[in-house]
C-alpha cells in the first residue's frame, strides 16, 4: 500500500498513512444501539496530524463475541482530513443509521 502513496499524493496533494500511535484516534462510537445493530452502528475518528490520512486498506475489527472484521476497500481514497473528523457507518442510509449523512465509508459486516 505504501508504494501507492506518491501516485495518490500527486492527484490529491498531501496524503499520508498513519505512521505513529495516536495519528488517528476513535473519538466517538455508537455500539449496540436499540434496533437493528447492523444498520445503526457507526464510529467517528479524529486525525491528529497536519496531513490527510487515507484509511483504504485498514481493518475494522469487532473484538466482541461475534468476531466480525472488515477491510476498508474503496476505488477512491477514504480520507480523514488533516486535523479533522470523519464518520464510518455500518449502513449509509440515513433513514436506517440514525440520520448520519456525512459518512466517508460504509463498512457493513462482511468477514475477512
């Protein structure tokens, strides 16, 4: 994945992969909501760096008894802006996910 960085950076300006613990932190999370869990869970991340971070290729891992996991895979970059927030949802339909309309990625519940 790191070999793609110069090509992506050429088209998008400054882009980086999180290199250090704390570059990207989970800032808010909705787990086990009332209703259909697979449609209403989401989480927000915060980029603590001065460079945008592409989450393409990252793994979302559910360490509950279900053991679900998902690799973020997208034809376009899944960008968290520099010093900014981004929301990832299990379902990107705002009528089902609690009204979230600004998500950067729908991760669903497919297993690795």
